[in-house]
C-alpha cells in the first residue's frame, strides 16, 4: 500500500513538473511574440481568468471584459520587453486581482454578491473538516450572502482555494502572503462562514415558527 501511494505521488509530481515545463517553454516563445504560444496561453488561461473575475464581481459582461484586459496587458508587457519570465499563472492572477480591486473601487453600490452559487456545501455541519465543508459546491443564497460579508482577504483565499482549486503555496504566490498566513485566513474565513450560517439557520427557524404559530391561531 505504501509503495502504491509513493508511486501515485511520483506520477503526480511528474505530471505537475511536465506541465510547469511546458508552460515555461510556451512563455519563452511568447516573449518572442510567437503567435502559437500566445494563442496557447489565451486558450489555457482565459477560462480560469473569467471564472475568477466572475466569482468576485458577479457580472458576466464585466468579467468577460476584464478577462480580455488581463491578456491585453500581458501582450502589451511582452511587446515592451517586460511581463513575466516565469510563473505565468501567478502573474495573470495578480493582474486580475488588481483589476478586481479597481472595479470594486469604481462601484458606488454593492448590488452584486462577490461569488456565484457554486462553492461549498452547508458549512454548518460542525462534524466536518474545512476541506470537506468546502469540497462540494451547491446553489445556496445563504452561502452567497455569507461570503459577501467576509473580509476581502478571506474571500480571496476561499475563491482561489476552493473555486480555482489551488494549493496553499499557489495562493501564497498570487497574493504575496506566506503559506502560514493563507492557512490562517482560510481557517478564519471558514469559521466566519459557519457562524453566519448557523445564525441564519436560527433566524429562519424563528421566522418559520412564528409564521406557523400565527396561522394556527
């Protein structure tokens, strides 16, 4: 059993290293403005950029526009001889993050929930670990509202970890924080979500009980 686990771990590491090497090769070609490499970068990362922006901003058209802006900025940087020389994914996410910050500053009303319906299951089951709590996405307006009330840093970590499927190390690279800080933000964020959902459940029960009592009189 132990040998099998080691074998799986080795295969996973090999696949990850191969993917990273391919990305570096494509980035090297893109820095020479190779069209095939630029096209590969766009096809590979545009869907993830769109999802990331949409989860934060809640507006499909704005997310689409800003996703295009991410790649416009990348192309401009490459043409000017700048841009990333490694870790392309982290560079793209940092640009997207800055666009989100700028967009939110421009908004005068908070009409949109920062995340859509797909994130975590009930989050109110205290018998489950944070990983289990955040492992399955469901449509739940209460969860969207609870996420809306998290701090920006907590929400950022939750989005990257559980919607984008990133590791703590990857989230740390994108946000410029340490892995320990990411773990702490995740812990506090999930704890805050659970507390808000439990409070929401209690309020709902009181409301339903009051309505039922009124109907029975």
